[in-house]
């Protein structure tokens, strides 16, 4: 039988967005719980080196995660690991119940959803072993590490084609591997791919295996022709996988407004279509998804949540007042 807890703010997910929201909520003297199924840090823990976070020209992903965590704890956020959130639901009185797989119930007037998203994996041997060591799911994050290299991109949609084109800024050669004989990407994006002399498209081809060298870095892909089953090796130093990305929105019981990709639509204060449910980071509908944008979203969400709670405590229904906050 689970336990029941009361908080001012419950934050679902302890990636960069969740830890930042926890820090700001703690600074506002709100009783704050940050629930995380694994170790704090989110996708930072799957990134070997980060060079695009302001103030750090070079920092390991795990190290930045630790700094985020310690900063949040310093201001009083309670980070609860091993807490797999299964359901976030709103009760008739407007309070949220965040329920874990252990049956624990965290009750709060505000929830900040920072559950992130999950890149769709190929599921082939070597993918997990070489993650962050040549296997990447983010061209903006890791492209600069491959200046002058020969690399591969896997996928056939807008993301794969756009990122293949983007990666030619750094790489000498980009192989675009697609399992079909036509792209799903829009025509204008396809046109850029076909006109780029650095890109070679490998049609009707899948990756069977990712292999590395004695330094534990990617050095080749084992490819298979889907029509003939013939295999061949492709020498590359990196592979970027763009076959889909799933925002982790399924825990919210009530319907949320979202875009066509399933990402949650918010207002300028990061509030979702459910009053009192704020959203930050990769789960939110936006142009790009970086550590910096997650941190910015979370800052806004936590400050807006504090203003929302202040309005409730004054016995008033919180009403959005421009982008500056809530009336109280």
C-alpha cells in the first residue's frame, strides 16, 4: 500500500527542465517534490560531452547533471528517485494527484510536467553500447564533434533529411540511410538533400549492427539491403538516428491540447490547456529542443506556478494577465 504526500508543487521528471523548475520553486519557498524514475539528469546522462551550454566550453554530461541536481537541492527541492509516475490526474476540487507505480500519491495544486521525450531507437546491436561515442540523436548537440569526418544519418522523414543537410556543415561526407525507395520528408527538404554534393542516399537499406574500434568509438555500420538481404560494411565515425521522437505525455489522464507530433501546446507562461498544469522542456511544442531551451522553459514555468499559487491563496481564480503573470 502506497503513502500519501502533500506538496505545493510536484515536478514530473528530473532532467534539465525538472531540476531547473525545482531550483526556482525551491527559491520561492514552495514545498517541492521532483519525481524521477532513474537518476537525476535526464538526457544529460546519455551525452558524453556538452559544448553548447553557456558558461561551459566543455563539460561532461554527467557532471552538468550533478551540478543541476546539487543546485536544486541547495534551494530545498526534494528529489525523489525510483519514482515511476504512472498517472497525473485532477480531482474534482482541482487538486492534482500524481501516482507512482508503488502506489504513492503526491497531492498538489500545481504540477510541472518535465517528463521529456524519448528518441525512437533502432534496436540493433551496438546502439546502446556506443551511445555518446559515435551514436547520437541530436545533430545540433553533437555535429561539431565530426568536423571533416564521414558519418551516417538514418531515417527518411523531415528530421532525418533536415539534419543530414545540417551536418554537412561539419562532416566531409554524409550517408543518408533509408529503408524505403522514397522519402517521407516534404519536397522542399528533399530538394536540399538531392542538391547537396556531400550527401549520398542509400535507398532500401537498414542498419543491422553498429561496431567500434579499440577506443570504443564507432568505426563502421553493417548494412543490409532490404530487397536482397545482402550485407556490407560502411566505414563511418558517427551515426545520427532520426526515426522518430515520442514526447512522454501519456501519464496525464486528462486530454491536453497538443500539436500533430503529440507535443503539448502551452501559453507564454508554460501553462497547458489544463489549469494548474505547467509544461517545460522536450515535452513542449516548440522550435528546437536543447538544454538551454529546457532551462528557459522551466524558469518561466516555475515562476508562473508561484504566481498561480499566490492567486489561489488570495482566494482568487488565477487569470492570465498578458505575459507578465497572474492577477492576484
